[in-house]
C-alpha cells in the first residue's frame, strides 16, 4: 500500500470517480492522502454529494498525472472509518486540512482504499501494476 500512496502523493491532485444513483459518473479533484495502519486514506465532508455516493456505491477509480508525464489509475473499494485515530492521522499528514476540519466537528470523514490496485502508465513503457 505504501507504494500506491506514494504514487498518489506524486500526482498531488488526483481525481476520484463516483456515481449518482442513476449511474451518472461524477469526478472530483482530491489532494489529501494519508497512510494509517497499513491502509491508504482519503477524506471528505459528509455534507457533500460525493460522500453519499461513496457510501451508496463504494467502488471507485482514482486517476492522477505525475509531473514526469506518467499517470496512475487505481481501482478500489472505499470503506468509511469512524475512528478519531484515523482522522487524526489524516490531519497530521495534511496539516492544511486543519483549516477545514477538526476532530468532533461532525463533518470530517475518512475512508480507506480496500483491495487497491494501481496501474502506472506512460507513453513510452509498458504499464506497471502495483498492489
């Protein structure tokens, strides 16, 4: 998992795909990622539509472009983690989030990637699969 998290960090901004109840895809930029207890975490606000979509259909794809021109595609299942320890890990790994969230605010949610598989692509080399 560490290698996948590093690839996400290299991209800086990565895009997470979710789906509306009617199947309409939605893609949004994210940038915060943390590693905690051997898992990769992202975060969001539980008042946002993307959070409801993540709970209703936890299958996701994540994509990002790295500065060297390579790009990643990650398939995973998003799993909500309601523990303050996981939220604290996200805040510590991404201090800028402290301007938006704090423990006990009632809106800060963290989710981890389960069964994540990352494929790294380039125009000049064969894809590399990272599990």
